[in-house]
C-alpha cells in the first residue's frame, strides 16, 4: 500500500496497481485482494490503493506509475447499493470501511476511479472489474436514477472490462502487456468485454482472428431497449445463457459502437482453487487502520469452500457473475485453512478457552460444495466454461434447482457434512457453523445430511430463504414451491427436538418483487401470523443492475413476455414492505403523497 512496503519487498516499481472502493483487508473474501495476491503469486508486483480520496490524484500516486496497467473496482458491492437503501435513503454505515461509516467511496466508484486513474497515469491501460463493472457490462437499468444506462465502459472510457471471476482474465492482461503489447491486444480474452467500431454489416469491426468461426450473438441494442423495454429482458436472458453455456461471443450495438463480450473464462479447477486459497493471506485489516472494519470482523473465521451456485434465482446477481458452474476447493485445502485459523487464533490470543469458532464453511449456498452436473461430467465438459472457440454445455435450463431440482444435479451433501465434522475435530477448533445458509430443496434430498446440519452445525439459528409463499411470486423468482420449505421446516423442527436443541429457522423474505401485489403480501403476512412468526429478515426488492428480476421490473413483463404488476414507486414498495414490517413503514398518508410526487418525477406509476 505504500513505498515503505515496496522497499521492504525489494520492489522499485509496480507492475500492476489495483484501486478498490473497499478498505484493505488481507482476506480472500475481498475480490481485489484475492486478485492482488494471485498476480503477485504469478510474478507481477502488485500494489493496492484502497478507498482513495477522489478529489485529487495524490493517493493513486503514492506508489508511482505502474508498468503494465491499473485495475479498478468499486469494491465488494455496487457503490450505489452500498450507499442507498431500498427506499433510496442514504445509508450511514458501510461494512467495508474502517469504523463502519459510509462516505469513504464515491457514488459510481468505477467511473470516478477510472477518471482519476486517467489523470494520474495518462496513457496507462485501464481495466475495470468487480461486481459493479460486471453487472453493468451491458445496457442496464439503474434504480437510483430510474433510467436505462449504457454499458459502463462507454462512460468509464477504460480499455477493458473483466466480468465474472477475474483470476484468469487479469493474469492474461498482465501477461499480454508484459510482452510489450498495447491495450488493443487485450481484446479477445475470455471473460472480458471491450468496445469496438461497427462495420457496414453492423457487426464489430475488429474481432480477434480467433473468432472467425465462432458463433456471434447480436444482443438487443441500447436504443432498441429504450424503444421497447422488453428487450432488456431478452438481453439479460441471452447473457445468462452465454454465462451458463459458454458457447458464444456476443455484442451489443450502442451509440454507433459495439460492446463486445467474449465467452466466459474457464472456471477454476479444484487444484487452481486450492492454489488460490493457499496464498499467504493474513486475514487481518492493514495495520494502518485505526478502527475496526465490520466486514473483516464478520469474515475473520469464515472459510470459502466453493464459488458458483446452480440456483439461478432471478433476483440474484450470481447467475451473471460467478455463473452456475460450481468450483470447489478440496477437503484438504479447507482443512489446512481451518488449521491455520486455529493457529492464528492461538497466537493472537483471540482463541477462546476451548478453541476457535469457525463461523462458516460454505459458499453462496453452503450445501453446494462439490455439487456438479452429471451430464457435463459424462461429456467431459464444464458448464459455463469455454476455450473461447465454441460450445461446452448443451443445457438450456435456467436453473439446476427450478422448477424442480434437476436429476443431473449431483449434490454430495454428505461429503460436506463429513468435511464439517473433520474441521470440527481439528485441535484448536471449538465449533463449526454454516453461516452462509443451506438450500432447503437440496437439503431435503438427503435426510442424513439435513439431520447433521440441524443437529451439529446450526448453532440455534439456520438461515433459509423461502423468499415468499405466493406460488406466482415464487415462480417469478425461480424459487421452489412453498410446500418444499414447509417440509424442510417440519424436518428441521423434528430433528432439532431429537437432538434436544432449541433452534430456529431464520426465513429470508422479500417484498415488492416484480409481479408481487399487495394481496400477495397480505397472503405472506397471514402465512407468517399462522406460524406466530415475526419476520426480521425482510428485504424490499432492490432492482440491482443486471438481473432477470430487474429486467422484469423495468419492462413490467415476466420471462414469457406477459404483463405483470410492478410496485414501482417508493411509496408502492413501502406499502408492500409495511404489510410485513409495520414497524419500519411510514404512515400510509405520507406514502400516498410520495406516490403522487414520484409518479410525476419518474413519469410512471
Ligand atoms: S440460491 Fe442463493 S446464491 Fe444461489 S442463485 Fe439463489 S439467491 Fe443466489
Ligand atoms: S443438466 Fe441439470 S444439472 Fe446439468 S447444468 Fe443443466 S440444469 Fe444443471
């Protein structure tokens, strides 16, 4: 992070500078840090500028101009999502900042940092990455301005955008530039996007030679979406298939140019995941910080076992970012990390009397460790993976779990349970929990695994996300029917009793989802009342960029193209939320006044 540290490492000059909107916590859950360690591991001297001031270039210049490129990320969250609530109110907190206070990063951080980097290092190749860039890689709806925005590269004026998980792409960028190539040579790297001219046929003019025979998908253009909002849904669906099947290059015409998307990068193998997670992370915030960083505290003893999720839920950004292919670490690698955690806790004095408590061994959904597609395995392909030249997966399903769990979806949950037991048995480990939560429909597939999750690794509360109870809303979310959750609940209660433990399910619920009406919310409230549940984990749907649900919200149609009701104004959204969470709502009168004001402002109701 500074010259002194460079000197200590014997570095005269950086090869790569990464700029991030999060504080620097040397933990693999922080994407930029993970990539920095990966680049260093492959011989590229990489520096990190965390949460720079954005009214001057001083912070970017601390380590000098890097030799190859600057990589820019808004941080672990889209900066607008980090800054505003579901009702567009400014947040005061930011878990990724010292002291947990908001205000350490700008709105639209990717654009601001890119601008800053251009001023600090004129002519240096700039590469965007992270969730903000990834989910805004094509035309997208921006909830905070209620407008369709162009692909982020158009405004950031960077040379390349890395989407999805970036290890392969960023390393390839460094290698190409290290060979003396210019920024133009970055086009064509799997898992990236770049801007090109349109030729006379309306196709990208300078496609890399490797693309000559590859299928090229023309996505709906920006103007087409403005004219016909449903096209945003078509574009998002096409992108989802591109990520899942890994079989095509795609381009979106926008303002006389083409935004070109290479197929996804090949997901990391187990050996590569092990290599990545065995890098020497200190799991601590940088010593220069004087205040605690809430996310660092939260993640200190959590272990990532895998990435990717087969769920394909329509509101989740994972389908377009990590994809549905699951990359798992080996058990040995995870056990090594648990041992290291136990050792570190012992030396730092944080270890309790009986050892360290490991808060999680999981991923987006804990019980998908080692999950995979039997058909891919048989065909020797990787779903969502591509060598850049052609198809890999033939599967056209939108989810491995919806409408029912696919027969080909192999979920060896007992292996996960054995892994948890092995971690719990390590010297210096007091207990193990699965804080990332489990998918109920998968847990029901294996009663023994469910009994183990319930009896051994729950810790009093288990997070499960039924999200709603109305069948039409669940279908729009691509979530399993309510009966699945209720069966799960019965088993959970029975097995908790059998284990002699008083435990609860924490149900995650969502209001104001596109297609959800006030009546649906009343049905949900009634369902909760019947169970004497007082919901605490209710999220009002936020149309974050790039998801299928957001496209439905934007165009007011379901995936089949039929009209659906959408609670669009803050007041209508608040009203739905208020049905479930009366204490958080404002009086109906005020909401009505807001509706009128907003309808006028946004031209919609
Ligand atoms: S199960 Fe969870 S992580 Fe997976 S797609 Fe659905 S919401 Fe996302
Ligand atoms: S065939 Fe089934 S398990 Fe395989 S990717 Fe498709 S939905 Fe998932």
